[in-house]
C-alpha cells in the first residue's frame, strides 16, 4: 500500500507542476489551474481512500473520484458554453 501511495503522490506532484508550468506561460493569473489542481487532489484523495479495507471509506473514495471527474467535465462544458455565448454576442 505504501508503494501505491507514493506512486499516486509522485504522479499528482508531476501533473500539478506541469499544469502550473503550462498555464504560467500564458498568464500570471493562477486561479484556473488551482481549480484543476484541487480537483486532482480530490481525485487522488479518493484513490487513497479506495486503498483502505473499510467499506464505508472505499465507497466515499469512489464518490470523491467520480465527483472530481464530473466537476471537471461540468467546468469545461460551462466554459465552452459561456465562451460561445460571448463570441456570438459580438
């Protein structure tokens, strides 16, 4: 279990650094990448919880992973819709 946790933490740190590096090259505002990183951290926390042997904790871990995925999907869908609305009002 320790190896799995260390792999999850390492991948989380690498993804977070890559996202921050990518968005920093476009703007100095880091609010949007922080929203994505928070979602990744909730997703990782869900995987940590799924590694336990307690059924309630595993169920909560599945909820966290599913919720963070749905949150990012809804966020990008709303961004696309709002961008289209702004574009077509010009």
